[in-house]
């Protein structure tokens, strides 16, 4: 991953793939779920709690 790519992600010009997010987490010696722990709850219009669902996936 290049510095240019990281900069584009930071500026919102590019989206991260799960694979690249995993690589970043490994380089920072963090578990992948650490990127999502500080998220506030996100509730869709149908009432589904997104952040709870994300945490459930990472704990599988």
C-alpha cells in the first residue's frame, strides 16, 4: 500500500477494502474490530442496529 493510496483514503477519494483495512490493523498491531469500537450506534430506517450487527460479525 502506498502513501498516496493512504492519503486518498484519508481524504475520502478512495475506499478501503476489508483486506487493506486488515493490513493496516496488523501494521498498527491492532485487532480489526478496534477500528469500529468507537462508532456510535447506527440505526437504519427499519430500526436495525448496524453497529451491534458489525460487532457480532467480528466476534464470530
